[in-house]
């Protein structure tokens, strides 16, 4: 089993509040991402949130508070990796602001991870580069714990020449209220 680590701690300055709490088709973006990760077979599911109430979530979801969320994405990755069970062999990182992510996409990513025998990171490819959703093996956890600032793990994926699956819709993310309007 691969745990899912949902990065949802952003304050959503351009959205007027945390993106995770925005509603799309009757559920918050965080609830939606939890549902998709669970439907893909990820367990456990951890949601890294900021200093706000994440609302009603499936009771099996472990909520991880990121007191350093203002630093950016790296702090959420660190908080989530630190909260993983000690026996975790790999983790799926995903964000709440990619509306095209669905269970079949995550299933293909999990299959690619299995084909690599769990030794290499695997990622989605969009915009000519690898990105999240992505799976990182435990051997890279120390490096993920060393990330700083408002950057993610893309440099690791590039350096590792991570195998990818095509996900051209990955370039579409939700950054402004206008973006949310176009998802319906």
C-alpha cells in the first residue's frame, strides 16, 4: 500500500481563503482529493493543512498541521514526510488544485511505480516537465525533508530522470476564482 500525502496548507491569497475549502461539485477540493486518493487505493491518506479547520473529512484521514505553511510548499512536504509511518516504502504526493486528477490517473502512476519495483520516483508529465502527482521512494525521504522555501520536489524528479506518464491536463490548476469557474 502506498500512502497519499495531500498538500493543502496554502492560504489561498489569490482565492480569498484556503483553496482546500473551495467547493467544486458539492465537495471541498480537499474532500475531493481525499476521495480520489482513496479510490485509487492509497492508504493511509494524510492531509497537510495550515492553521485553519479542514472541515468534515473521512475519519480515516490523518490531518497534519503545518505551522510553517507561510514558508511555502517545501514546509508542507517536510511536515507530511515527517508524519508518515516509519515503515513507509514510498509516498504519493499530490495537490488539491489540479482538477483533472482522477483515480484512473493515479492508478496508472501506481502501476508505473510497481513496474519500477519501487526504486525510482515516478511522476506525471505536463508542460514538458515532470510534476505532481508523483511517487517518491523512501530512499528520497531525507532529501524531501531537506527542501526549503516555496518550491517543491521537481528538482529531485529531474535529477532522478523520473519515469513519467503523460498528463497534459496537469498544466491546468486552480489559482484564482476565475479558474474555479471554468471547471464546471
